[in-house]
């Protein structure tokens, strides 16, 4: 129990604040069955080009339909899955399902990139390049339609092997996004040396931006720094028009949040994308020169 408490404390600020040690143990036990019985599903949240209002990508967000406790958010079970090892089959299922969904959208004439969140526990145990290539190949889609989101903490913990893997991923044609940017401590000089295409600014900064000058200053410097090294910058957690106005003046080009759309199940996403004003934009050109 002490180990769990310590683990949770170390994960403060990475979405697990609401997770109690009791949940952690309980869900950890049920995860094996959840994998066997495939109790997971995906919702997709559009990422919007702020200037045009149209989507250029969607982010896959996993949920667990627990037979007794109902739908459980990823922050409540991903940490346990990382410890029990179930994160491996979960991520493999995720990659395959996301790629099948991209393929199906393409058949419907809706070409759009989808991103998958990859946990550090997966990344350090399995060859992500091979996993991602298997998934795109079996779904019959080019790798450029799959984006991989990694959090800044992953980079900090495994800084040595990581660069090599990222270069391989980028060479294979995958797009790479750095998630929750600003919540860790990565220096920009280090970042400029990695084949990352996108920075995603953590929603907590965006949420506090309008009434907290420090959050506003952080958002501003993240946008300027990201763009100065040629990266796309996505602001997460946009909930109102006032935030959009501020982000626009700061030069942020992409946004994601409830203001634009909540995360949608596949059929709802397909319908949403079919509206003329939500027609996906062409694939953005890779910002990093490795392609
Ligand atoms: P994230 O990747 O930073 O995802 C953004 C989270 O912000 C999502 O929560 C999304 O539903 C939420 N969000 C989006 N717009 C708004 C908004 O306007 N206001 C507010 N308050 N929230 C907004 P969700 O789906 O609960 O996911 C939480 C985290 O769990 C994700 O953070 C990601 O780190 C992780 N996660 C999600 N799916 C997966 C997965 O398939 N694998 C792994 N390893 N982690 C995942
Ligand atoms: Mg993400
Ligand atoms: Mg994020
Ligand atoms: Mg976040």
C-alpha cells in the first residue's frame, strides 16, 4: 500500500489526482478480465485549425466499460495497467482499432489523421516502431495517418534510447506529438533536437490562462518556443470563445476542447466529419525535416 501511495504521489499532475489506492488495487485486479473480454472502447476528439475552424486530426481517448462500475476514465485505470503489464495488450488493441477506424473513415471519403496516446510503460518494453507498422499495415493505411502522442515525462525518464526510437518512427512516416507539454521539465534546446512534429499544451494552463497571469505567461512562451523551432502547437482543454481569442493573438494555430467538440464515438465522429463545415483539412506538412 505504501508503494502504491508513493507511486500515486509521484504521478501528481499527470491526471491521476482523483485515483485512490483502493481504486488502484480494485481496477488492477479486474484489468486482466477486461482485456480478455475486450471491455474497452474509444472516443475521438477532433483537433481544430483555429483559423479555419476545421479539423486536421482526431485524438483517440480510451474508456473502460466496467461490468459493475460503468464507464471508467483512462486516468483511473491506465496507471494500474502500467503496473500490471496489461498496458501492453491494451495498447496493441488500441493501435489496431485506431488504424481500422482510420481505414473505415477513408473508405467513407473522410481522410483524417488519428492520434493514439502511448504510455511510457509500453514504449520502454516493446518496439513501438514494429507495433505501429503492424497496425497500419494490417489496416492498409499509410503511416502518416497515425500520430503517436507521448508525454514529456516519458522523455525525461528514458532520454537515451528515446531519441533513436523517435527518429525511426519519424523515418517510417509516423507523426509524433509531445503531450501535456509544460507540465514536465524538458528544455527547449533538447526538444529542438528531437523529431517531434507537434506540441500539445496541457489543458490546465489553458483553463487558468484568463485569470492567472502565470498560466498565461507559460502558454505564451510555449507557443512562441514551439513555433520558433517549426512545430505545430495544439492548445488542449479549450472551453470558451474568450480562450480562443487569447490563443489567436498569441499565434496558436491548433486547438482541442469541449468548445469545439467533446470526444465522440466512431459513428458520431463519422457523422460530425460529414458536415461541410467540419470537412477535414489536408494532412499538414511535417514540420520536422526528416520525412
Ligand atoms: P490527454 O491525452 O492529455 O487527453 C486530453 C484529456 O482532456 C482527455 O481526457 C479529454 O477528454 C480531456 N478534455 C478534452 N477537452 C477538454 C475540455 O475542454 N475541458 C476539459 N476539462 N477536459 C477536456 P480523458 O479522455 O479522460 O483522458 C485523460 C488522459 O488519459 C489523457 O490525457 C491521456 O494521457 C490518457 N489516455 C487517454 N487514452 C489513452 C490511451 O489509449 N492510452 C494511454 N496510455 N493513455 C490514454
Ligand atoms: Mg493525448
Ligand atoms: Mg494532453
Ligand atoms: Mg492533458
